[in-house]
């Protein structure tokens, strides 16, 4: 069974993590951010040790490994009844982060909608700078680091958007206030949720 999925998509600083967290509090939507998965790893486990080998060297975690880890994590949520794939949508941000991950997830995800938070590059950079200072994320504050993150996004992540059918992509202006962005996203989620609910109550 493939999970019904909504992908939150956008450049660094577009606010997808923030929106994902909020949407995840709405009944019927389960938010999963890649970072949480890595943080929840049991370091005694084989997967956990492997992850730290990569991270410790500063290497990127290979796609196959990331996806395997993620699938295991979601299965775990299902088993402890924290995720009900029959009635809930998965809301993903930060995954898939490149084409190879998108392909590896095809057998698991039924992507029903992509919410693309788009914004002018300079505004994003400005926002990342402010966030870094406010949250003392000094690693994020340097222009070098910020520039590199955008280059990686343009090269690796941006092409993922073209992998999915264009009619599934819903564009939202990420420079609006957070609550306005949320209201735009909710607009597109309402019909999806109502359709899903209707299909559950239908006699099979």
C-alpha cells in the first residue's frame, strides 16, 4: 500500500518546516521531517551507527540508506499507532531531496499534491540570515554557507519538481506572512481531505 502524500517543496528558508509542523497538528495529517528521523536514531542499532559514520565524516548520507531509514521509521510509527495510512496523509518536507530519492520512493508514496513555496532568492537569503542570528545558528549565518545551500538546492532538489506531473504542483508565494501562507496551503488541503474521508465511508 502506498502512502497518500503531500510534499512541501521549496528552497532553504522558504518556511516549509514551519508549515509542515503546523499542518501536522491538523487531524488527518502526519508530518514527517527528515531531520527528526535522524535525530530519533538509536545509536546502538546498525542503522544508527552507519548514519553516524557518514555524519561524523561530514559526508552526505547516501540516498538508498536515507530512504531505507525513512521507510523503517514510518513503518515504526504505523506499528505503534502513531500513523494511520488508511485515513491520514503524510506531509513531507526535506524528502525527496533529489531525483534518485524521488525514484526510490515511488513504490511507497502516492504523491497527491505538491505545495511549492516559492520566493525571490534574495528574500530567502535575507530570511536565513535573520533566522541564523535569532536562533544562534551561526553556521547558517555565513553567506558562504547560505550560498552553498542554495547551489545544492538548485542542482539537486529543484529538478525533483519536474519529476512529478505539473498539475499536482500548487504554487504559493512564500514571502507572504506565515498565517497567509498557511491559509493558502489549507485551501488546497480541504478538498483532498474531504475526498479521502468520503472514500473511507463509501461501502467497498
